[in-house]
């Protein structure tokens, strides 16, 4: 029987694809972990999702994030990881969903129906993953599309949250400046 524990990380190191060992506090491991957390946040959103269209979009994103993490774990070469095709798919999805939405005229506060609230949280986690990958990219190769994909993904998660509220007939709450209260 295979065990989930290997004991190989007990000294504070972990292995990358290809066998290279690095500290668990290495910026590459941090970026991989942030992408994994974004994936988990999207999984939590999917648990609140009863919309087959949106669930299909989220499932594809989860698979993309797994590929992105594997690309980072493979030391970020362009031969493995996210490609421009995945980024274009996100843009096409944004364009398709935005036709359902009212144009933005004010800032939207995160929240609304349970799915929208989860998607707003996933968006914030995705932004953190993007910051970790940007920091890593300043030091090492992360592949040409990793940062672009995460940037576009946070945009899509925002649009998905707005779409979830619209489809649930839940009005978005807008930010009000102090003078307007």
C-alpha cells in the first residue's frame, strides 16, 4: 500500500519535477502554493455552483491551474505549463459573459449570492498568486504565459462573480464614498 507521507520533506525541503530539491520557503514553492490555493478557492466556489455553464468554466480553470503549478514545479520552462491558448480561452469567456452584464459604473463590493462571494474570494487569492509568480519571474524563468494567465484569470473571476449574481437575481452592492452615505 502506498502511503501519502514520504518523510522526504521533514527537513524543510521539497522536490521539484526533475529531482531538484529546494527549501519549502523558496519563492518557486511559494508561487506553486499560491496557485494551489487559488485552485482550492475555485473548488470551494464550484461546491456552491448549481449553474452548469459556470461550473464548466471553473472546471477548465482548475485544470489550467494544475498545469500552471506543474510548469512552475518543472522549473518554469516554456516546454511545460500554460500557453497562450489558455489565456485566449479566458478572454473569450470574459467577452461571452460580459454581454449579460450591465456596464460597470461604480466599484463593486465583493459579495452577493454564495457563489459570487466565493468567486470574489477566489479572485483575491488569484491576485496573490499572481503577485507571487511576478516576484518569482523577477528572479527566474516562469514561462511566458504564467503571469498573463493569472492576470486574465482574476478578471474572469470578477466577471464570473458578477454573472453569478445576475443569474441568481441578486443585486450587486456598490461602494459608496463617505460623502454619499
